[in-house]
């Protein structure tokens, strides 16, 4: 009864993106990569289980993989801090991006986080600095970077590993400057208005494609990515493969220039030409 | 690319905007920290720092500019960029908010950028105003900051940005978030070309702006007693379900944790910036 299926609202997508059965970074790693070797630690302070990384083979090609990782149940989620990284996570990711650069391997980055962790240790160790530096240095990493938003793209915590040459997004994933609940609490002083905020924020893949913030939408099975894991994995693999081909065939100077120009163009405003205010 | 060529424009000779920002009314102001009653004229002379306890009052963008540039001469750039309801965000409440804060601050946007001399050195200077939607960054602010780095690169001049901000602006959604990437992309190029970026963190400097260019200065200066960090203290308290210790995320706290180079009192800010530029200029 296809025609009875109503279109999903942004709020539905928020729920789907956070669905407890939704495939996580670890699922993509297990299914799409051969011989994944997890690498740990930022070499500065610690290892962050909320942001995992390592090396592996994707369709006969060596790759570096990084990604936020939530847990599959409460216990795992507590261990992985619900996919909310500390500065160590971002610093590990940068270390692995530098490794990819030296080894001439492309980077595949999976985004799935409610946001960077707001906590005491995170502040003490420079959460803002870690994210800021990753964003800054991503523009000089001399190797292709492919970003896939698989679930929740939570603000700066997502962008910290979100700069790349191609940005893909699953059909029901979200990517937002603030959580709908947080936005509602600020604007309407009521986090129960989150549904309204979800619509206002334009956080769906369809919206972001329209704003040229992402490059392509990866379709999901009708009930969402979790309803048919096999098909989800197959589709994501196909999209990664196709896009990886494109960016790996470009010379690095072109790639860096395009990476720069892509974000340089983002922003919508009016530039008034004329004598107004001019002496 | 979308770079306005400031050369082609007629410079705006010291058209200094009248101070529309409300200075505390009347003759006296109470210091919010030590509760001392301060004579306004005296407070102005003291760069809006409490003469009793050293509390640094928040400054409007133009107040800050006047305190930093020589002879009160400043050539504003890109003042013709205007925000639009790009998403649009829930039935025009963004445009209302913009209108309200334009009237309140007399500013067009949350940052004023331009060119001016500091201690005799030509610089590009950008100053945030917390009074304008919490000094938040959306398309216009991101564009102005990006251009400032581009001008700095083209002219081989220092870029100084004073932040007072709550981060990325919700009303422009992901367009705001992506300004973090855009500004940092431009900063990356500016740095590679040997530029000098001095990041001055005023109260408060948090979230999306801190997690982009503000935390990446060649030299980072904090004003005393500013709130500096990634997450706001209320969000942290709600997350960890405990009270934060006194002084958490203060300038002194981030200095102790190695996030800023120095804490500089307002009276010494201009001369400190001048000393840094002087050394950089000998390159």
C-alpha cells in the first residue's frame, strides 16, 4: 500500500536518525571493510571510544576510516558516551587523517553523534580547540576525504570530522546546527516544541542538498535503514565506491581547491550595491 | 568567488557612526561584580573597566573599535551585506529578531569589520557585538570574517578579531554551522601565506565561533574574567547533573589549561597588539 505511506516529517526523520536499531559506524565497518584494524589513542592524553578509527580495505583499496560510534544498548552506550566525543576523539581523528595523507590513502568519515560532549574534562582539555583545529587542518590534508552522514549530525561535534571532498547523507539522517530540543528550549523556552524546531531548522538531507551543503543523498529502504540491513549496506557500499572513484581520480591540487571552493560558496545573504551609507 | 574589492570602493573616511548603543542611562552605573557605584564619565575614561574591582564591562562593537584604532579612524568594509531569512525559519521570527537587534544596537550585523591602524600599524579588524543576537555567526558574519582573512592575505596585513559570541546562529540552520568551515578554510590560506591572526576573546566566547577560527589564533589573548569554552555552563550542568566549580571556563581557567597565550587587561590591549605586530613585521 505504497500510496498510504505518508511522507516523513522532519521530526520523523529525527526519530529515525536516532533509532536504537539504526546501523552504526561499527556496522558499516564490519560489513563494508575487509580486515579492519582499529587504531587507538590521540598520543596526547587518551583514547576516546566515542570516536573510533583505523585502517582497512574497501574493495581492494586501503583506506583510513574514522567515525563517531554510539552503542547498541545502554551498557555499550555508556561505554561509548553515546557517541559524544571528548577532545581526544577529535585529536585521534586528526592523527589518522595525517596518517592517511602520508600513506596516500583516502579517508572515509562516518558521522553519527548528538554532538561533542559538554563536560568538565572536555572543556579542560580544549574541546573547542580540538574541533577548530580539525576543521582548519582538514583543508590542507593532501588526500581524498569522503564524508557519510549516517545518523545524527550534531553540530560542531559532527563538523569536527565533517570537512571533505564529497559529503553524502543517508535519506533519513539529519544534520543540524543545534538539536531540535535545544533550539526549542532557547526560542520557545520549551523543549516540547522540538517538533516545530525540527521543521524550522531545515535539517533533513533533502534540505541540505538544496543548500549545497551535501552532495548526494543515499536512499534507505522504505521503513528506514534499520529495517533492511542487507540492502542498506549494499546501497551505502555502492555510493561510497562510486564517490571514492571520483575523488581518488583527481589530482590533489584540484581536490584541495574544490574542497575550499565548496565551503567558500556557502552562505545566503544580500549584498546591497549602491550609495547607501557611503560618503 | 565572491570577493568584494575594497580597493574599488571609495574609502569611508572616518565616518564614525554615532554611538547608538545605550550607555547605561544617567550619570552612574553599578558594577555588577563588586556593586560599586561608578561615575559614568570615569567609567568611560577607564575603558569601561570598574576602577574598584577591575570588572570588564561588555563593549559594543564600535566602543571596542574606538578603543583600539588610532585617531578613531576606521574604514568599515562589507557593511552592505545583509542577512536574509534563507531557510526560512518558522514564519519570519528571524526577520523580527534581526529588526529588533538592529534597532537595539544600531548595527547591521553581529560583527563590524574594516581597516584601521593600531599603534601605527595597518590592520584588518573585526569586532563582534554580543548585543546582536548573542554575537552569533550566520551567513553574513561568516562571509565578513572570511573576507577579512582574504583582505589580510592580499595586503599582507595582520588580522585582529575580537569575539563576544554565543556561537553559530540557529536561525540560519546549517548555513550557520558551515560558516565554521568557511572561515577556517580562509584562515588556513591566510596562515599558509605567513599572516598574523590575533584572536582576542572577550566575554563571552563560546561554541561554534570558538570551535572554529577564534581558538586558532597565532596569538590568543583573553580579556580578564571572560567566559571562554565550547559548551555553555548551563548545558554542561544539565548534562553532568552537578554544579560547576567557581571560575570554571573563565579566562583564568583556560589560561591555566593552556588554551590562551595571555590574559590582558583592557588598558594594555592596544599596546600589546602593537608589540606583537611590531615583531611580526620584521619578518
